[in-house]
C-alpha cells in the first residue's frame, strides 16, 4: 500500500513490541507474561483481570466493524479518539519536519498532540461559512489534514464530494483524517462509504458521545488496512482494559437500539432548544447544530452571568471568529429548560436596545 511510505522512517522499519498476547500460544499453564496466577475476587470474575487483555480484543473489533459495516482489518480500538489523534501524529509525522493541518475553529487536541510531539501545525482559515477551504487543502504540503465533521464547536459537516477531490489530490502525500466523534447525531453525513475507494481517508470514532461512555475511554480508527497496520506498530501493547472491551462490545451489539433511542431523543431536544433560542432577541446567530451541542452567538457577553447561576457552559469568546459565542451541550429536558430560562432572564434584564 502506498500510504505505508507516508509513515515515519523509523515506523516503517520498526518491529513492534512483541507482547505475550501478540505472540499468543496454546496451553493450560501460562508463565510467559509475569502475571499473577490467582484471579482475585471482583464483581465479574469471568473477566480474569489477572491476565493481560488481547492487543485488540477480537470480539470488540468485530462488533465495531459490524456496527460500521466495514471489515475488522479496517478497525483499530484506542483509548478514546484522543489517543487515536496522538497515535496518527506519532506514526506519520517526523518531529521538526512534517506538518499537520487544522481548520480552526475546531477541536483542540489536534494542535496539542502535534505540538507535544514537535510537529508543526498549519492553521488553514475556513471560509465565510466556517467550511474548510478545500482548494487550499488540496495544495498544502502536510502529512495529516484534520477535518472534524460534525465540527466541534461549529457543527459544520464535511462536503463528501469535496472530500473525494481532496483525497485524490493528496493521494500518496497526506492522510485526510475525518473526526466523526459526533457522527451518530448526523449519521447520513458520514464519510465511511468513501473508505474503500480512498486509501488515504481515515475516520475517527468514539464511544464517548452518542454511546454515553466517556468514562470508559474507548475510541476507534477506521481506515485502510495499511493505515491500521502502521498504527498497530505504535500503539501501546495492551491499550484496551478488559472491562472496557467487554462493556464496549455489549453496547455495540445488544444495546445498539438504546444508543439510537438516546440519539433520537437528544436530536429532538436540540431542535426544541434551537427553536426556543431562535425567538430570543439576545441571540445574534445560531450555528448549524448537527451534534449533541449547539454554538450560539449572543449580542452580548453572558457566559459569567449564566455561570453564576451554576450553569456551566463552554465559552468560545476568546477564539478567533467566535466572539460572544457559547457552546451548549444538549442535556435532559429539565437542564435545557433551566438553561433557556437563565439565558432569557439575562437578556430581558440587560439587553436594552442592543437586543431590539
Ligand atoms: C470529544 C471529542 C474527541 C475525543 O473523544 P474521546 O474518545 O473521549 O477521546 C475527539 N474529537 C472530537 C471532535 C471530540 O469532540
């Protein structure tokens, strides 16, 4: 695969750490991994926590592959999508030499991970609609191009036709990393159907958002088998704890329906919240809400006033082009009603002419 040549020289030449689990074996006496022989008592003794987990638990990988309608060799399980971001940078970028591209305002971890690894971050300005500048991205010299869709915090979705053109233009040069952390809330917008046609498209997923398992730390890289193989060389030998693997497998199989119900309820809740905001005079602009959050531009600063009422929102006012913007996650109906009431009360009390 051509993308193998994109990996750092040392990764291409690397023989990955040969853990006991990767080497494997058959038998009834296991003395090869310095494990404790006794399995202590805990709520799920069948999980055998005295033993190391599989490198990539096969049931978990096939559960996600089934869910995403792809093959197991296109899936890598990580400790959250955040680890996936870090892993991509450590696998494909030579510190002090290679570059990654982001389209701000966007998720912060791409830049942080790159910087901690000594990799330059190129900020490609988005257009007036906050969409990526696909023409500029096609020409840029970089190893990784991060596009978040739905974008956190603006909610912008990727244009799949433009993604195809971009992937082609960057073939054998860069990986296009589509971060789909929130894709279950806008499932029709997924780039997953393009995976098989373009070996340099990579998709990030997580169980932290729609699956309500942020505490479990479980995410996935979906990509061409060659990409997954390169990343497998760099990832930790036992990335997924056994209880997490079991839990994740469960939600991806027998509890898929409850995820879909949750997403439907949150999407309805988001729509209702948005409709109520639309008629508030203090609201200047509502961004396209496509995830489990909505970004709102107010006519005046109101973050601290709302915070004083014990409602903790995410303030983006200091970010370029997001003056007076606040991101509100979609909670339960009561939380949304209380938040809306606090916003309304503040606007009524202070807006005056500015809001008319
Ligand atoms: C929350 C989030 C992540 C991180 O997900 P984890 O799986 O919890 O690490 C990655 N990308 C985006 C855009 C996010 O909003």
